[in-house]
C-alpha cells in the first residue's frame, strides 16, 4: 500500500496491494496541483497516542464488538456458503421469470452488491424495492425475496403482504420477528439469519451472511451460477487483505480515509462493479460513524454534478472526495474517474483515489467493502462514540408507531 501526495493543494493516491507489490493504473497521468495550503482534513495525527492503534482503547468505546463483526466477514461468507449445499426451492419458484428483492437499509445492501458485482452473470431481471409497495407487474410468475434482519420492518412487511395477495412466490430472509411468523403461516421457504460471525448482532454488519444467503437463493433459483471455489478463494483473499486494515497497522488506508473524512463531508465516487460496495460504505459511515456522507456514480454524475462545484462556497469547503478507480472498469470509465478527480481538485476539493490490484472484480468489490467497514469504524473512534447504537433511527421508528394526533 502506498500513499503519494503532491505539494501544495494535493491529492492522496491510495494503492491497495498484495504481496508487497504496488499497483499503478494503466496510462496513469499525473494530477495537476495548485499552490494552496493543505486542507485541514489532512492534518497529521499523533501516531503515539491515537486510539485507532490500540485495541484496548477501542474496546472501551466499542461496547458491542462491532470490530469483531467487521473482522469476521470472511467467516460470515464461509459459514453461510457451507449451509447452502442443502438449500432448496420448490419447482414453481424456479420457474419464475423475474425477481424482486424488497427491504430497507442494511437489508437491501446485499442486492446492490450482487447486482453491481454480478451484473453480467444474473440471468433474470432483478429489481430492488425500498418502499411499502411493489411494482404493478409483480404476479404469480415473480419471485419476491423479502429481507429484514429484525423481521419487523414495516415497509418490508407491507410489500410482502402485497406479494402474497398477488400470488407471487415469496422467499424470506430474516432473523425473526413478524416476517418469520408470516413466512411460517404461509409456509414460504425461509433462510434464517443467526448471530454467527456477527458478534455485534447489528443488521448492517451481517453483510457477508445476508449477501451470500441471497446469492444462494439466486443460485438455487438458477439465475446465478457461482462455484464453491470462487467463494472459498474470496474468503481467503479477504482474510489476507484484512490484515492491512487492522488497528495494529498504524499507517493504513482505512485509518487515513477516516482521518480525511473527520472534519468534512466525504463524497464517495465509484462505478460499475464497485457501486454496491460503496453504497455499503456510505451507509456504514452514516450508521457506524454517525457522520454525513454521500455517494455518486460515474458516468451519471458527469452529466450533472460537475456543474455543482461552484456553490455554495462554504459547504464546498467542507467537502472531501474519495474516488474508487479500477483496472476492471472499461477504458472510458477509467478516464472519467481520472478527469473527475482533476476537476474536483481544480475546484478546491481535497481528493483521494483508491486503487486495488485484486485479481478479479469480485475480490476488488469485497476488498472495497471491507475497507469501508474499517474506515467507518475508525471514524467512530475518532469521534469518540460507540459505533453500534443507532438512537436516531430507533426513536424515529418509535415515533412512526405512534398514531398521529386527531384534530
């Protein structure tokens, strides 16, 4: 891993690597740089006293062991996959012609990851629904996968009841609650999530279990082909790569991203197979670090966001951009990432580019996801907060459950 920074108003380029080998993108051009003081968000931390380097200090804040869930990601993948050998679906389910995955928050991050990493391999139309209602075309020939870790998400329950009313073929992924009871009463196939590999028991940190449960359903349905060796290699790759992000490695990219984001609003920019992983990263910055973060996708952002770089000037001063480059993007997308970074720099926005030499798009996507989990956790530590509780979300749900006052 290497950090390269230019003098003056600089860009940090982050290279994730394996076996001590640094990866440089093909045809990489040097960035323009400008005479300006380095922004505050790049202030050097005190390496001797930083909480990020001490598991003992971390444990005092991390009361529910969220770090344990992050580090158990490879275990989640392997545990889930080991159970998939005996998984079955009724014949009528395998004959469905389209798929809807419904859920909210962390429960619909898995289909985002699946769609972005397996876009050219999912052989059936797949739509994600994050709402109370299903599209009008959902019918008996539709497979509806209802996802809720708690089993009590009201939007998911509403959409699932609609699916039942339309005679859709329903599969449930849940940890319990009302959704599990609904599945039992309707005798729907159910994949029960457990706390294995997720000691914090936080839904968003079950991303490995949730995603590979979904992959198992798609494979059993016949709409996605994936070999056991591919899954095993991914888990082993993550175990090895995770070593560069741990607290013991003082100057690591996850810590640097957290530090760069601390004093401002991080803007994550990605494309193609990395968009799902960056969606996970953004949500985890929101929930783990309680920190405002945004995400945009190339090429779409190049058609509108570039004209938003002038105003408001005060808000722009708090923005920092983190772009994810990949040798697996098509050549035009690689060029777009490079040009976007240069334009952000010209407009005074601190910019980082993250590169990886992972051996496949799948490995690169999960390495990026892993990087984001660690970075969001470290940002929570820098804010000196417990990353697990989500009090605003919970109080909002309670307020929703109360009836509106009558006039």
